[in-house]
C-alpha cells in the first residue's frame, strides 16, 4: 500500500444512480447523468481539470431531493440540481480553488 496526497483540490461527486420503480438521481428524465457530463465538460473548458475532479457516484440516499451532488473536502451539498445550474456551480467551485 502506498499513501499519497489527494491529487485534486476538490472532488465533486454526482449521483448517477438508477432505480426501477423508485425515485433516483439518474432515472430517465431526472438528469443525473446529464449533469455529470455537463459538469465534467464545463470544468475542462474552464481549465480546472487539474484542480477539480468530477466523479460519478452511486446512491447518496437523498433520492427524492435529486439530482444530488456533494463537494469534497468542503462538504457542500447540492440538491435538485438542473443542467442550467452547471455554469453557476463551476463558478462557485473555481472561486474557492
């Protein structure tokens, strides 16, 4: 085992969980996958890819409030995220980098 420092200033975990017959962040029409893709692209376009990692996440246990994402290590949590929120999220993330 080799212990290393965290390679990014921030990691954004975006729930992309799908559940049949129950609410979930990435069910068809919910937007979790779309938000994850858009956020990855926006971070890259902003030149922040070396500082901010956007990662797919499994269930964050707040399905009815989704799509959900959280930012590590700051502990920020966002619910009911929509694709149009991505530019504002990237700005918030970059303001604190």
